[in-house]
C-alpha cells in the first residue's frame, strides 16, 4: 500500500520522503507503524493529521484498509 | 438551474418556514454574550499594552488592589505555568502555550492591545478606574508590522524561540518566518517555459477583520469546589471548555460552558481571549465576573484575517488550458505562532482547477499585530484573488471568454485535486454554466462601468457531532444539538428532523445545549454544522422511529417487522398509530422514547462559487459603486433556502468590503489608526445593491438530504470579481487591495 506523505509531515518526520510502502489493517495500525519509523509521529498525528484512503477522506481510524491502494497523509485545515 | 433534473423532492427540505428564534431576536429578548447577568456578578476590565512590542520589566498592582470596590487583579503571573501541548478543539490543534499568552502577556507584549492585567470590581466604573492605578514598567522594543520588513535581516525578531518550521535544514537562528509550507506537483518551470502566455504579477492584501457586531464577552464563575461555569458567545463552546481547561490546568469535566446567542462570528469566535482571564478573576474574587471587549479592543486584540504578499506566474496554452503555476505567498501572521492559514492557503490555491504542474509555497510571517485568526474560508480568499486575476488577464490575452476559460480547466467529478483527493459529486461546471447563462452576464454596461468574473472554492468539513432526539408526552419532538446557531441551524435541524419523522416543522423544537448536557460537538466552523450535525439529527430521528415502531407493535399486538413508518405514523395494514398516540402510551410500553447519535462523518464535499460583479467608477474621484452583483454557488441541497441565500449574500458583501475598503491601517508607532467602524469601513446596506444569490443544487449523495457546506465559499470570489471589474472599467490591473478611491484615482491619473 502506497503512503503519500504530504508536507509538513514529510520533512518533519520522514527525512523528506513523501512516498512510503507499508501494509496495515487500519489507520490506527498504520499510524503505529509510522510512529515506529518516526517516533513522535503518532502524537502529532492525533491532533494535526488527516487521512484520505484511495482519495476519500477517512475520519474513522479503525476502518479496515483491506484492499486500499493508497493512503494520503495531509495536514488538517481550519475553517471559519 | 442547470442542476440535475431528477432530484428527489421533499416535503419540508427546500421550503422556507419561519425561523424559530426570530421573535426573540427582533424583540431584543435573546440573550447575547454581553447581556448575561449572574447573581453577585462583578465587572471586569482589561489593561492593554499601548506598545506594539515591549518587554515587561514589572507590573505593580498594589494601588489598584487597594481601591475600594476592587475584588481581584490578575496578571500573567497568575496563569499556571506549563500550559503546553495542544488541544484539538476544532479541525486544527490549538497550541496551549500561545493560546494562554494571547489571553494575557507574560514577559513581553507582541502587539498594541495585548492584555497585561485585568481587574474585577463592583462596578464597571471602578474597574476602569483601577486599571489607571496599575503601573506597568515597559522596555519598549523596535516593532514591525509589515510582512517584508519583518523578513529583512537585522529587523526586530519577535520570539527568540521560534525557528522556521518546514525547511529542509533545521534552522539555528530564530526567525519571524515561523512556518513554510509547500506543495509541488510536476515541473512548474518546464510548464511555464512551454506556455503560450504567462501572466506574472504581485498582489498585496491588508489584514481585515471579521466585523462581527457582537463583541467578545463572557461571565465566568469559579466555584469553591474547583468547578467552573462559563456563559459566553462562541462558535464552539466545547472548544472554549477544552482551551480554558488546558490553559488553567483543570479537568475538562470540571468546566461547564453555556452557549449564549451569538451575534456573528465568521471564524473569529473559535478561540478564547477572555474566558480564562475571567475564570482567574472569579477564583480570586469568589464571585462571578463579566468581561466584555469594547470595539477598539476587538480590532486591536482579536485576530483578523492575514494580510498577504503574493507573487504569481500562471501559464496557459493557446486554447486556454492552464498548464503551469508558480505561486509564493507570505501571510502576515501577527504576534504569535500557531496560525494555520498558510496550510489552507496552499491547499486552497488552484483547488478548483486542473493545473498539472504547479509549485505553491506559503510562509507565515510574525509581526507586531494581533495574531491572525480564522475568517470565512481562512487563507483562501487571498490566494484566489491572485489566481483569479491572473486567469482574467490570460483570458484577455488569449481572446477567450473568461467563463469558457474557467470551464476548460475546472475540476469535474472523478478528478483529483492538488492533494490527491478524488472529488465526488461536485457542481463546479454546473455553476459556471449557470453563470454563463444568467441574464446578468449578457446585460449591457453603462459608461464608466466594468464587469468582473471570479470563482472560488472551499473544502468544507465534517467533524464530530452529537445530537439527541426525544419524544415529548404529547408527541411533539425535542432536538438537542451541541452547535451554536450562527447561520440558522435551529431551523435546519428542525426541518431535517421533521422531514425524517414525517411530521410538521412546528412540532419540533431545537435546543442548543451546554457542554454538560450533550455529547461533544466540534465548533460551528468549517461550514460543517448543517452537514455533520444535521446528519446526527437525522440518525437520531431514525433511531427514534425504530423505537416507535417497536412500541406501536406492542400496542397493536403485532410483530415490529411488519410496521411501516409513513407520514408521521406507525402503519400496519389499515391500522395507524400517530406519534401522539405512541407518546401517550410510552409509559406503558417501556418508558421515555429518545435516541442520541454521536458521529464523525466523512463524505463532505467542497463548495464552489462563481460571482459576477458590475461596478461603476467615478473618474473624478476614483469612487467605486457596485451596481449589480450576482453570486452563484453549488450548495448541494439547501435545507432552508433563506439561510443559504443569506450566507451567500453575507459572504459576498464581506468579500466586496475586503476588496474595496477594508484594511488595518497602522501608524509609524505601530498603533492601529482605524480601530472602530467609523474609520474601518465595512460595507453597509446602503452601499450595496441587492446581492442576487443563485443556488445551484448538485446534491451530496453522502448526506441524507444532499447537504454541502455553504458558509465559507462565498467570501472567496469577490476580491477578484471586484478587481476584474475595475480592470474592465479602467483598463488598469490593480493588484493592491483595498481598491479605495484614492488608490484608483492615483492610478487613473498616472495612466493619463
């Protein structure tokens, strides 16, 4: 499964890498694996990150990633 | 118009019933932030810095404390240390350290108006008098309010501990550039080199305020048992609770926040300025304390939208296809880090167009101004201003109709946006086609008049929401939501509940509950409430229907599986039990009937608008009059069209004000020169023609009634629509806002 890491997380946690290949059953599991690569990421993700699974915003991190091809990690955006 | 013709029709959704809160509001009985009174309440006042940048060497409050009638004085020293980390009160995190400093300065003040001390006294007059007795020893420091001055080497650095985030290399020296954020796709330079036309320009905008009429105000009561209550006007009382608890080191459950009516927010009331201060005053005084800002305080000390400097190169092929873009913008972030408009600015830039090769870079720059805060589609109007002006220029050079050029490039369902998100049932093209077909677009123009077109988009949001639906004993329905009613949510929630239940709108009453009376609901922002909280209401109503079907089955001695719910009644063959009949027997069939839904939905879709602006310029004065304005928007499905049209009209007028008149004006000493509505010129009704709002309904299939957020999109297009109309009327491309009479007159004179 391709993980697209958008700024600022690419530089902040993954040495500038914006593409990773990882397998995970859920976003919770994925965040855990990303945290193992970059300690501290999980805490940051809980307050700052949003995910899109195959192009669709995914607010529920426990949903299954079975069959997913791509997860985009992007910063949350504030509205007014 | 131009929307899908096979739409499902509803009994109530799409109608215009009378608003449920109207009588209270027009008769002055509704209780807003400054109206609330608690027994034994003290009156608070805040001492604010006269300097834009200074070190606080000491504060002597002894004379104030000795004044008769003064019950408490607090300074930054009274705030608990260690307020660190973030709270996720909204879409983005709030940094508690800076949220706390924003409420009260510690060792430095970062902008004129920064709070340095506060007093609670038996009367407002005594409190104001006490402020004069507080002696603050300032070491005045050099200040900077201009974006590019703030980046100049050797200039004043606001924070010794702020280093630019987002650089490839970790910086070792502090900087006023607190954040860099970039998104790149393809090869922008190569694409620009291959383009037939490239527009290159610089655009500047000044900070502007949300202009809500009701000031920030609250009453706080810190009880002897360590619990607290806050009554305030806010867009998100759960956020007020989380931020206040975090700043003061309290548990969240120990604070109960009661939302009062809100007299405008537009994003500006999604944070705290007064509540933690009032809580500390109350703890010291042992009585409830009211704090309220004056208008000058609001301008000087609450967060405006950021001003900006934007450099753009936008390239197009001969057929009008946008081929490449290189955009760099700098936002004026104000005095404290933590503003995230740069993220949304970068992600909003080009968000409605296919541009395969693009490089967009944004910077947040700290200056000695109040820290910026959300304002309708935060971060988007600025960059859209540059992009939509650039498209206008390219269309002129290529001889292409400006709407046709946008239609050639606009995203359609199934396309991915710049972030890689696949877009579902968006109505961008439908909106543009409706714009082109609108009679306004073909209407003749008079002398000295021009017409401008511009588009804008905003991503919208879902977010967590809780709603409860309960059945009263007579069969009427109570809906409880956790979102303040800013744009008509009481009516919208009542309509969706009534539609789902199959009953009359008048049978449903809606309450906005406090933080201890309903589950968590994210604030009313991100154009999310009708979408997300509405979905929670529908789900709770559906759950209530299921319970009522079971109760009806008991009453009829039948299997619940055979019961249908039809037109507000349980139906089994020829037998029919109304809600009132089921409610009357609820005590004998199992007890009260109610249900709650707590959700965090995805499935939200962005909004899109296209605006047509006609204006007339007086060549002798440079004065601009907007003579006709039409705003078209994909709204998904309008639950209550009056409110939706109102959002479109309000956003358009705020954007027109940003374009024509509004700006923070600082003098050389860093003092705001126009901290009041007489000098800060927002449009009033007599300045504007009727704004024609046209709803394009392309329903969102992921919402039971097709809702898309509508509140933020309409402020995005007007800046460029106005500037493009000025360009059309004068032949002058003026990239600096506001397009005030003196600026236009000077350019007209120079052109002669």
